[in-house]
């Protein structure tokens, strides 16, 4: 099982990249390619953005944002 520290690190990295490109709302949401996420970040993105209290959110059309 992957450690929670690794998940936290990936989530933090994804949030930073989304913030850098201004993906801070549903209207400004971006694709993983626009955020230039690494392969590892992309592999975990659905898991990280899947929870109700997740800090990274996924839109219905496959874009992501953070608040």
C-alpha cells in the first residue's frame, strides 16, 4: 500500500501546478496536459480528486481545479 505521505506530496504538487496556471474554479478548470502534470501525478489524479473533501476537484468534462 502506498503511504499517505506520498499521496500528500502528489496532491500538493498537483495543487501547486493548478494554482500556477490559475485553475481555481470550475470555470477556470484545466486539463492535466495544460497543468503539465507528470505521468505519476496523472496516474493518481482521479484518486486524489475523487473524495468529497478533496482539495483537487474534477469537473464533469475531465478538467481539474483547486481552491
